[in-house]
C-alpha cells in the first residue's frame, strides 16, 4: 500500500482523516534512472471530447495474435480497514484472546499503546471483569479474562461480547469454544455448567442457547477447552446481537474463573476450520481470480522490524499465535495466518503469489527511509524467507514441510511467484538487499519467478535495481481517471523503452482515487478523493485494464487495492473494492468490483488484431479477443500458413464521454448474434452505497438483428455515454 505522507504518530487518525475526505462527491546492481514513476505526474484537466464516429477492422483470419495473459486478473489482500479481523476472517468474537488493543480506542496517559484491554466485553448480572497476567493460557497468550462472581449474585451472571460492530444471527450452526480455569483457592466444585447464548443487544430476545457441562473434576491448574454448537431457529432482525457466557448465580456465587481464546464461528467458506466468512469469499470467487498476492502491503513491513509479518508466529494452534500490532493501527490476532492464506488459494484453485519480508520496515513517524536491517544481519532474514517457502513447498522429509504436515496439510503447495518486499522505493537500500535475496532464493528454488518491488520509481537511494531477464516488477498506480487516459500506451514496448529485456510487469495495486485535478491526486489534503469507487473510477480503471490486456507479453498479473472496507469503523483508506458490515445483506460491491468482474469473465484466450480505419482513442478505447478454448492458433512453417483458432469474440469498449459514441465493427467473418454486458451510470460521480448497492452494476442486453449488417460482416453500435461495455459475438457456423 502506498504510504501516505500525512500519516502521523497515531496511525489510527487515518480513519478520522479518511472520513472527511471529499467524496464529491550491491552497487553493481544498479542502472541509470528512468523517468517512470508511480506517483501522479500532474495530469492536465483535458476536456473529454465529444465522440466522433469510429470504425474498427477486427481480423479473425489474418494478422498477429498473442495469447492473453492467463493469470491477468487476481486479488491482493492486505490487513487494513479491518478487512480480515472482523471481516473476511470469520471469527465473530472481537478481542477474543485479550492480546492487544487498537490505537483508535485511545491510549490513557502513561499507558502502553496496543496493551490488552476489555474492548467489546461487558458484564452480565454484576460479574466483575478484569484482565489477569498470573494465569496465562499459553506462552503466547498471556493475558486472560478474570471473572469474579459476587457472593450476593442472583439469576444469571457472566459476560458478553459485542462482536465486530455487531453480529449476524440466522438459522445455521455456530461453533463456540473457549478455555476456562477455576481459581483453585475459591472453587467449590459445585458448578455444573455454563450457558452459551446468542441474544439481541437491544431487546430481551435470545436467539439460541445451549448449556455446556462442567465436570466436578475440572482442573484448577490447567485450562480446559469447552465446545458447543448454537443453532438459532430464526433470523435476527438486525446485526445488533451479542454472544454471552453465563453461570447460574446460585452455583457460582463467590467464585472466580479465568477465560481465554473465546471463539464463535459461523459456517465458513468450504467448511474450513478457522476459515473465511462465506459470503465475502464467494464474492471474491465470483470474480474468477487466477492468483492472490499475500500477505499484503505495508503490513508485511510493519512499523518496526520486530513487528513485521513473521510467518513462524502465525502458524499452528491458535494458542501459539501471539498476534501483533497491525501496521494500520489495530491489533491483528493473526488467526488468518500463513497456512490459512495458502489454503485460501487452494480452495479458490488459484496461484499463490507470496510476499516475503526483505529487510525493511516502516515507522509511525511517516519518515522514510525508516528501518533497514544491517547488512551483516541480512542473511538471517534471507534464511527466514527460504524457510517460509520450504514450509509451503517442502516435502514431509524436510524440517518445515514436516511441520506443515503436522499442522494438517501433508501435501506441498505449489508456489510459482514470490515477491521480494513491498514498495521498496520508500527505502534507500533495496538496490543491495534485492540482489542478495534474489541470489539465495534462486539457488534454493530456481523454478520460481521472483518479483521486484522497486525498479524505476524515484527512491531515496536514487538508484534503480537490475531485474534480470525472466523476472518481474510490481508496479503500483493510484491515480485520477485522466492519468490512465494519458498513459494508455504506457506498456507498449515498455521492455525496450525502460531497458528491462524480458521482464514482465505485475500491476500489484491500482485504482482511481479521486477526481481529475491539476497536480493529480492530492496526497496531503485529500481534495477530490473518492470515498467509494464511482462511475469514472470504473471507466479509468477499465482504460488501464485495456492497456494491460493489449500487452499480454508485458503485463501478466494485476490486482486492485484496497480490497475491503469494514463499514463498522472509520475507513483508513478509500475508495475500496468491497464494503461490508457484520450483516451479509449490507455488503456493497463497488463499480470497480463490477468492472473487474466484467473483464475477468470475458478475457478470451487470444488477442485479435484491431485496426481503426476511422477515429482514434479518446473518448473511446477498445480491445478485442477471442475465446478458442483448448484450441490454439498454429503456424505451419513448411507452408508458411497460419491456422487461426476460432470461437466467440469479445470486444471491450469504454466510452468516457457523456454522449453516445457511434462505433462500426467490420469483421472478416460472419457474425450471427451479439449480446453484451454494460456498466454505466448517468452521474459520472455516482457510486454504490449501503441502501443503493446496485446503482452501478452490470446489465446484459441483446443487440438487435438490425445492427448486424452486410451479411453479418458489419456490426453497428452506439456505445452509451459513461459506460464500460463487453460485446460477445457469435460467429456463424460454416
């Protein structure tokens, strides 16, 4: 994630800032600096021209084709905006193990930032709740909940959790578990059980309840794990619900109990234990992604070297995971850890694109370069990265592969892509760190493609890294719509222009951030910044996507950022791909989401040559491809002929003007039928939001037969204003 210059000492203030943003709406491993930069370059406020007629000649039986990039459209996940904690990670209990707190919760004078708190926990029936350090659950979970039951307590007594800004309740099984230990000095061994319930936070309604028996012989020196299933019979009318654990006061009076790792999971995606929230995962799967980059962005680096993402600390039993202060200012339990990421890719049947920590961390001061490990210590972090890959790919006869098997996954994962660091143009040391990592990683895993996180961007070192042929570069662009229009030809002949022969590009993070303005994106004050993706966001991103699709030998992967926004909290970044609350019915898929859905579902297998015989780019942009299935175009050298594979044709058209654009498509094959999918809105700054979630969403249509002319060789179509269109054309059978 691009690091905002305005980040101050308290990262949590980013949320407050975002809420007022305008919606309005070795030294030899260097090479000469190029002019390319990932920062905005002051695009002009060029008026959008009125469309003039465009005629395109699309060839299916002649000309040069390229295979489309098979892995082009994918996902990038970063823990930001409570995307995972309280979101995609399906755990419903907030602050389940009292590991740490969020900066946005405030820090009392003299208190320790990120210290454990009782956030989200409330007393029932007068129970006294406090934190305890004398009775740790494990070496890594050292703070627990102490529950003192008053000697005069009556009725039910215990505590509840408010969830992550609410809790969804519907007729399905909820798996509850927790660890409990009585205080031996006070325990009377007369408590027969505890009651678990899902209940309303605003009424007296109890949606589900069950009782968990407690043995008279329960240990008072070790924790006992108790489990139960809660199954509501009705759907709660809203997300204002809680999870409660209570005692019968007549049994528990005057006694003390310790609790930790209190957990509640709804059904997860593909039934994975400790898995993903089902509805959000399904929205991602609907995009038909081909890869996922993880772990994401600045959170890999952390705000110090010690608080970097450390894979060895987020694998294995949850009792062994200490968690860490997230880069974005809140506590990360790391229940969604390295193995869970790998299993996520496995369940999606997509390629993992694994990021490794490369020896550079950020700082709360927002100054950079910040923290680089000493050169003499770098081998430690290189070995850590090699071991990270062994955990994923090693056989059960290897140290780390055996540990993976012990964690329940004996089969190795396949890792084809590894990124070395994240946004290392903020550091002054990548030019010497990258080659050392690359050399060691290639020696250990030579069949992996390694991705550099800095190449031609301006950096404090004022030096570019040398990416060897066969390598990749992760490029990030957060821009205005005009930037993407002005740079439509950025990828054309990029390898020759930039001096990186046979180096591919992964556009790892991109989006339209705000309105067109002189100077581009306002990173300081947020002028013109969008809160949610708008119509012009989808249009600008579509133009950029066309630029990628027409250069499949250059751009092989791309992903949007940021993926999620939890509406229960102030945003730390915007706009975002998907917005959600604790209630699945309140999920909002953005215009940017639907744009990617259209492109990833209509990619084709080969590009088609397109010649504009009338008109040019701006305000309309285009690209054509063909879906040939398993058949491919082949060349016969002996006869000097080409056998062109055939199939359904896709023509993508983007109209940035408000007026319709007349387009004529001429083919060398007869078309029998044309249907289309369109994404548009009359308001260029319109957006989807809670209560109006499908204002900008794809609509399908059939082109009238009268638009198919010249015995099927010519198609006429007026591309509506402010639209992204995909036409699917069926060829007549011979």
